[in-house]
């Protein structure tokens, strides 16, 4: 691999600019935002840093080839032209992930299969032996993206998605994806200082991501492995240096990060997750309802991922959102409150005019991330909004 090469970090819709900013801060060059992705240039050190430190990237890909294909034979031929022995041992293990936006190909699994056939055939013809497919512990993870007839072949330096930070166990609390959570916090412009409150913390994802931002802690410090660690060109000393440097750049949190939830189970899970993430001393949690919560002296920021209640009648879920609005104006003067929800009708029942509305996705759900500024006089404005609904 050349000393400086092109990379693409994949992300979620709406987080492209945040990711581009993160990459610039890491020292990446030629940073350019695209749809759900940011392209950039750098060397191996940049690639290691990107995997370890980016909060809003899902994957860091290294494009190695682009060609056109309108049918499976052209795909097979194009893949076979790449010298795969450069990237994979002849008896190595590989996995292929495919995403499609094409009228010429409609089954991603079939494209993966054809790609695998071309690679395996190349090895067998050259060496008489072949690599095998391993879905869970591959030496090389290959990413195929086909846009119309344009096939992009990339090596996936992350392998498992970077949102899997390694601090969360499975939970039934509808947790938000770690990348979405970090992206939401960065979108608010929060600098990791002052009062931060999540009154419906669930399993604590937003709190943990906030604490990691406050400590300048690399989000993937606790992750077991990255794809690049199994590559032929892996430089363990360089990665060790990148890790040590990132750890040395960590700081004491200057934030007061507080969470609560109405269920005790959520609080228990949040505590366990905080411990696993190494932020248990930076996050305080308690078991209470939002209806009993109060803002801290001096104001701050509150980010809420409430129940969306898509299947509930609007009267019922609307009353919950109205309660949130009432509580915000009553007890959270001086706060910037951000609420994410897929339920646009319910969001209107908050009864305050948002000063920002950002489209985002929570998984497959299209959401809005609304900012409400609560200052003296918000109460009167709320009354007005209630008298004149949108
Ligand atoms: C969508 S989940 C939040 C998920 C969380 N962001 C995470 O990543 O795990 C909504 C949470 O709101 C809590 N909740 C619902 N009504 C509440 C209320 N009135 N006061 C406090 N918490 C409440 C639920 O217990 C649940 O944990």
C-alpha cells in the first residue's frame, strides 16, 4: 500500500459534515463529504487513527478498484483482474459485503458469491490452493458497492462496524446506535463541558458517548479487534504508537454528565455499560421519572431520545410529548433541549417552536432532531404556541 492513499469513511445520513470535521481534526487530507460517506487521503497512521478515534464512522474503506459491469460475467472478469494475492494469503479467510443501487444487479448475496468465485478461481489457477469464506473471523473483509453499472471494490479496514465499541451487551431497551448517539451530540455543538442531562437514558448510550467526548477518549479504545490487524501490511508498533498518543491526549472531564430513567432496570444496565466503557466515574445516574426532574444551576444541554409511540394513538403519545414540553419550560430554564423522534405529530405537541430541525435516522426510522431553547419567557411563548398550533 502506498504511503498516502485514498480512503472512504461510511456513516449515516445527516452525519456526513460532522464526520468530515472529525477527519479534518485528525489530520486527514482532501476531506470531502458525500451521501453517507466522506472521502479522504492519508497514510497507514491516518487509517489506524480513523478506526480508533472517529465517533461517527461506521467503516473505514480503502478503495482498490473501480470498473463497469452490467452482468455477472463482467463483474466476475473485473474482480478477477485484481491481483488478490497482494491482499490475502492463498489459504486465508475472506468475507464479502455488498451494497447495491443498480438496475443491473438486484441480489447482494449473489454479487458476493460471484465475487468470491472470481477470487477463489484466481488463487486456484495460480497456486492450486484457495482461500475460504469465514463470516466471523475473516483475514480480509471486502466491500463491494455497485451504483448502476459502476462497481467499487474496497478493502474494509474496520471489518465489524465501528459502532460496536465493545461496551454494550444486548439489551431490550431499544438502544440508539452508538454512531447516531455520538453524531447527535456533536451536531449540537456541545464541547464536552458544563451540565449535560439525559432524562430517559435507557441503556446509557448517549451518556457514554457524551462522557467519551468530554474525556477526549477514543470511542474504540476497548474494541477487541479491527480488520487491519489481520492484514499483511499490519504494523503493530505503529498502531501501538497511535493508541498511546490517543490515550495521552485524553483529559479529565469538565462536564457534569447526569442521566435518569423511570425504570430501575435501565439504570442498572447504564451503570454496567458505563463501567465496561471506562466512564463510570464520569456519569451519574438515578432512577426517576422526567416529571420529577429538574435542570442544574446555570443551565446546560439536555438530549432526549424518548419513546416514539408510533403505534399509540396520538392523544396518548401526544400527552407524553406535551408533558415533556411543560417540564422543560418549568424546570429547565437556561437549557438547550434536543429531542429526537420519528413521530413528527407528537413532536408538535411539545408546544414550543424548535430553533433547529435536523433530519436524521435512528436505524431505519426517519426522524427529526429538534432543538428547543428554554429561556426566561419560554413559558409565555409556549402558551402562545398552544393557542396557535402549526
Ligand atoms: C427509546 S428509550 C432510550 C434509549 C436510550 N437512548 C439508549 O440508547 O438506550 C426511552 C427510554 O425512556 C424511558 N422513559 C419513558 N418514559 C419516561 C418517563 N416519563 N421518565 C423517564 N424515563 C422514561 C424508558 O424507560 C426508556 O428507557
